[in-house]
C-alpha cells in the first residue's frame, strides 16, 4: 500500500468525499468489530466529522470515549475510487442536533489501488427471484458488474439468458435489489455455479456493496491493515 503523509500534502483532503461510506473499528478490539459510518465533513489540519455508529452492540459506547484509537477505512474520491485506511483518535462527541463523532486528522494514510482487483470473494447467502420463482443462492464472489452464485439444482435449475433479481441484505443500512442476467451456467460442479451480469441500474448500491465487501476482507487480508 502507498502511504500518504497528511502533514505535508493536500492529497489526503482531495481523496475525501463527504457522504462516503466508512468502515470503523477500535484498534484494540481483538474481535475487530466493524461498524458503518459516513464522513460528514472536516476542518483541514484539525478534525474529521463522522456519523456516530448505530446499533445495540455494547462495544459501540467505546467509540465515544475520548482518546480511543479508531481504524477508519474509506473509499476515495478519485478516478478509480480506491481505498484509504488510517488511524485517528476520538476527540469528542457532538450531541445536537444529531450525534456526531469528532476524530483527529491522521498522521499517515495507507492508500490501496483496487482497479486491478475487480472481483472479491464474498461467501454470502442471498435471496433471488427468477421467472416468478423465489429461492436462496450462495454468492461466491462479487464485482460491480456481476457475481458468481451457487444454486442448488433442487431449488432452481438455471439457464443462460434468464433474467433475475438478487436481494442482498448485508446490514441495516446496506441492502437492496440488483437486477441481472444469467450469462453462464456450470452444471459440472455440485452445486452448479451461475455467472450473473448486472444491468446498468442501481449503480450506487452495486458500488457500495463492492466497497463494503472490500472492507470485510480485512480479516483475512493484512494489506488493508494500518
């Protein structure tokens, strides 16, 4: 990963995109509990302002304690929408009109190019509907333009050219439906695998899922560490 020093360059601020999805975790959390947030804004050389994580997990309260260190990953506001990762300290909490976290500007930022990694292993159960039939499928991998599914033949026999809709429920704030078309079927495997090409709609959802799956890889991919 490339490293950007924020104290000597404006590159860090050029990469930030207000409203972009963030993945945040406590640096000392052995379980590496990942929570979702969004960048609300920043004041150059002073602080970042991000949404407070929501949920019922008891660990969430630790995100509000001053001087606790967070690991933050974000999608860049650049041509190829790469990923940056950095460490920041909790500086405080704004309570009104909405609850927001104030975190420090990082000293260093790791920058990872992803334009040569279009397909990500997912291992995720999803729901699908094809020709009025609903069934479960196992998503093996994912890209912005398509995915590979395992579909049990007892649940549904798939054929090239069929249209279908995938319902992906990753989390409370990242779920939705993606239409697509079957472009390949491999019946030599058990269960059979099905190649799906997404249509051009729902681009925001498709991209946000891609980046979230990339964030999820951090458990097995140490190159996303900072």
